């Protein structure tokens, strides 16, 4: 079984920074893509940033230049450095990992961490 555990959320003022971490644990050999999603109240979950196993990245237009996704494959960890936070960044942030299994490529989600940005 695979578990993803996020941490690093919290309350911050507009313009501030937070760093989210997500650690994958369990029985697996490798992780393909890792990503961060977010879901604000009353809105659909949206992709914030994604990083491939080769460390290629892509970002939602609204966070480009402010957020940076990175990963440490030795630690099975993905990070999201969030700078210049805005009230509209307030949401629950989830990490996702695509892991090869006997069944094929399986997607795993963390439990989410709340990020609240005050104006």
C-alpha cells in the first residue's frame, strides 16, 4: 500500500510564503509524475503544478513566477514553494503521485493540507 502525507500548510498574510511537502511511503520502486492540486470552497479541484520523473515542470497560469515545484527522488518527496501568496490561493492543497504497480499506473492522493491567505 502507498501513502502520501502532506505538511506545511497554514495561515499567512498576503505576500507571504509557505513551503508544502509531500512524502510518499509504502511498497513501490519508483514514482512517475508528482503533482500538486488545490480545491477552494465551491470550486473544482485544479492542477497547480506537476513535475515529471525527469524533473520537467508545468504550472497553472495563475501561479507561474510565484510557485516552484521540486522533488527529491531519494526521499520520495515533492515540494511546493509558494511565494507572493494571494487571498485567491486559499484552498486545500493535495499532492498526487503516479506509481507503476502490478495493475498499471496507479494514482495516489494525499489527505490535503489547508492554505489560508489573509488580505
